[in-house]
C-alpha cells in the first residue's frame, strides 16, 4: 500500500466521520464545528490532488468566513432572558446607519472612478486558455470570476446576507 493510498484512506474515514457528526450532533454549535472539520478534510483532498489554490480558497472562504457567519447566526438565535429588556445603547443605530452610508459612498466612488488601476481585461475573442498562457493561472481565474461571472458572484453574496438577516428576524420572533 503506497503512502498516497494510505493518506487517502485515512482522510476518507475521517471526513466521513466528521460528516456524520454534522447530522448526528443535537447541539447546533457542535454540528457547525464538525462541518468546519469536514471542510478542512476536503481541503486536504484538494492538496492530495495537487490543487493548492483551491485548497487555500476552501480553507479561507468556506472553513473561515462562511462558517464564522454560520456560527454567528447560530449563537444569535439562542434564546436568553436578556433580550427582553430595552436597548442599552440607543445611539448605536445612528452610528451604524452613518457607517453604512459611508461604506456605500466609498464603494460607489471606487466602482465609478475605477481607482484600483487598470485591470487586465480579455479582448474580444480571446480565450481563457490564452489568458492562462499570457497572464498565469491565478490572474486568468480572477478574470473569469470577476469579468465573466461577476453578477452571479455578487448576487450569491447578497443572498447569503439576506438569508442571515432573515434567520435573525425569524429567530427573534420566537
């Protein structure tokens, strides 16, 4: 048995066990932590396949950012007696609204003024394989993601934020 096959077998058993843990735990926090472990094992599978970039993205985006949001929502939905009282910091709504307006203004400025410099853009008829040959894999991936699939990428992030806000609203009513 080669070391690669042995490592694959160990990863397969460990990822199957952590995936079963996602559905077996009754506590939602334990289930989310088990899902983080499953995503780490998936990143290790990608490393075995030689896809280092996808493994790093898997850890940073899914096991890092998305799971932090999931854990945030899970902990916000837990009921405690402290939520029934009045707002202890009444000025935070105004500061949050002001910071939101500043964020929207800064993003609008960056979008309409193109401050980020001159990005590489694919010419008409140029294939992504030609972009890989001239610019490299990561830049070609960025071109494909942020030029060809920018709208679905942004809509997905918006849907995630709306789903989290909806879960918080429905969780607070109970």
